[in-house]
C-alpha cells in the first residue's frame, strides 16, 4: 500500500474530493460564527467574548441552536423578523444534517476516473443499512460536495445579513 505522503498532491486520486470536503466543513464553521453573531445581537451585544463563552458552553450544536431560538422567540417582536428567523433556523437544522453526513462518511476512490470518487456511509454499518432500507444509500462526489459547500456559505451570509436587521434592545 502506498502512503499518501508518497504521492504528489496533484496526482492523488482523492485530492479534489478532499479539497471540497475540507472546504464544506470549513464553511460550516462560518455558519457557526454567523449564528454566534445573531445570538450576540439578540442578547444586546454584551461583550462579544462573554457572548461567545455562553454560546460555546454547550458542546452540542443542537443545544446552541435551541438557545438562540429561545432567545429569538423572546426578543423578536416584529412578526416578519421572527418568521425570517424561523426560516433560517429550519435551514440551519437541515444543513446541519448535511454537515453531519459529510463529517461521518468514508471515501471510495475510482482510480480510473477520480471524478467518480465518492464519500458515502460505511458499507457495513448496520445502523446505516437499517436507516436506508429500501432506499439508496447517499453518496457524494466532489461536485456534490462543492454544491453543499456553497449552500453552507450562503446560509452563513444569510445569518450575517439577518443579524444586521436585529434592532438594538430596548433599555
């Protein structure tokens, strides 16, 4: 077996796949940062370091989303802003599932045609087999992952734009 370090990067069959996967995961970090901005605005822009400590205290991203959601429901009095937040929250939850799928897959390389290399759930993972019974198990090419990365980037931008619409708290 050849070790990865022995292959020049431009000749590595998984280079494009891993590039887009790394980019998608990095884009998700921007989504988290943008959600922190929303949280900070909702709680009245206290010291950003304190907002960050509160936001990142729960290790579960689901709990962070719930915290921001609960604060948004308590603070946002404009029905249009609340609807916009609810739509964004739903997108976050949907995209988070995609992020989790990307983060927990294995790569299968097509050495004849690297563009057909994919990431997909482990082939013999009983949980996956049961979950996708009678359905096709998802797999993602570099192009698919590139599209997901763009969706994460757009979500991050949408959250930042939304944070700018949050009015200052009433004193």
